[in-house]
C-alpha cells in the first residue's frame, strides 16, 4: 500500500482543477496584456479567477495580486511594506516559529540595515499571543508578520486579535496563511489583515502560483519590475493556467471545507490517539485542540526523525519531520526548539499531514506499521534505556 501523509509539503492536484486548466493551455492561450480577442479571452479568465479568490477570503477583486507562490508573496509583502513606510520607521515584529520565507527574509533585511527586528518567543504550543505583540510595539513599528497556522505543528494563532492590535496602532499586519488556507475559514476584513500570502499547491492546486492579498489603501512597491501586469504590482506575463487552477482549487476546497474538516479531523484524531496509545515515550507537538484538522506532529524519544522517515518510505508511507523547505538540513526544527524542546527530542519529530483524500484504511495501515518501526529503531539505538528492553 502507498500512503501519502505529507500534504503540508504539497498536495495532489484535483482532477477538476486539471480539467479547468487545460483550456487555458490549449484554447485561451493569449497574453492577457495584448490587444486582440485571444488576449481578451485570457483576461476574462484572470478576472473570473480574481473574483473567485476574493470571494473566498472576503476581499475585493482588485485587492488580489497573483504571484509565483507563497514565498514570493511573503517577500513582496515584507520588503514592500518596509520600503513604503521607511519615513515612519523601520521596526518590524515577527515570531520565532515563522516559515523561513518570512524569517530568513526579515533576517536578511536586518543584515542589510533595512529594519530593526524583534523576534517574539512562543509558548509551549507555538502560539503567539496578542499581548506579546502589544508589548513589543514601538512608535517606529511599521510591520507585524505572524503566521496564521504553523506549517510544522499545525497550531492556529489568534489572528483576529493580533490584527486588531495592529489596526488600533496603525501598524501594517501581514500573515502567512499558506498552511491555513483551505482548512479554516478566513475573512481578511473581520480579521484585520492588511497583507496575506497564499499558495495554490497546499490546497490541491498547481505548484508555482500564489496570491498576495493587499488591502485597499495599502501601497507597496512591486518586488518584480519590468511590466505593468497586475496593475503594476507584479511584472511578468501572468500564469493564466496556474491562476485558473488556483482559483478552481480554492473555490472547491472552500465549498467542502466544513465537511472535510469533520472528516479529516476525525482521521487525524484517530491517528493522534493511536500513536499515543501504541507507542510509549512520545510527545504531541502543537496545541492539542487549536490545531489544523489535518496535522499530526509527534516527537518520538530515543531515535531520529530521519530514520523513521526512511523506514516509512520503504513501507510505502510518505511523511516528513518538519518543513519540506528544510528537509535536507541536519539541524533540528527551529519551531520545536522555539517551543522549548531540547535538541535530542526535537531531532525525533514526525509530521503526518492528511488531506480529504486520506482514507481510514490508510490510517489503520500506518497505525499497524509505525509502532513496529519505532520499536525496531529503538532496539538499535544506544540512547534507548536498557530497562525498556528488559
């Protein structure tokens, strides 16, 4: 049996999405910026996609900028917001558990002398509190960037409260919603969000296409220069097939979000309980309740996560030990370390992320196999206490 439980890294593209994309490759293939019928047909596809995306997140169509993915959206938001507000100040606030598209970008900007950076600590569940943001705000703060939901441990942050703190103080608020989109309801107006990043391949859309929501009235310069596309906010010929795929995937995911949250959440809970019941010396990472419905993350003591992944892969199970963007690194997760886990426990993390296509049969297979794998690896580990083998 082959089981895919790495949906936080990327997802299978839905058949309906592929079907919607094909005409944009083969029939409506004009450049939307040209002046002929082929161009107008492509432009109509863009306009329709923009409206669909806006409707899902409670935005206006002209607040939607299509990008090459979540990382580009984050970079555009962060660098753009700082550049547009340099007269006010250069203080930026973020958290210790952000995706590297945010954390590394801000650290690079700090090295470049563009910003003064405050990195907030998190609690044991990876939550950033609105109170901690309030305490860190200064007169020269121009931007706060806090992720909507953590990509490794699935914890959901109090985004609306953080957004209100920022709005009341006149500070721009950016959130990386790459993991949250498609899993939990998002309303950019009610949640006081000024800038938000989305990536299509996290909710059964194509890779290489994303969205940056920019609230009306927020002015930021383009990250990519060279043309007037996206109302001069992002140069380059639009990826019309990808954008159509993104909008189709987001619309379908949103329509079935409530039922999928129940279905996937039940399978997640079965996996959470099954691991806790069948494998001793494990620690759940992330909030036990306030987490994404598809996320399971455990630290498994006495063995390394990489060994678990290799054994799972041999048996047809795809999983990860953290962010796919750092899968080649031997360092323990910065998220788990920020949550207070010691290095030796952080090294033994296992992330299993489900989708609406995950079945109960697949979960049963994992629960039957995983305890055997863990025991086999522990028996070979010099770190495993001898009394466990007695």
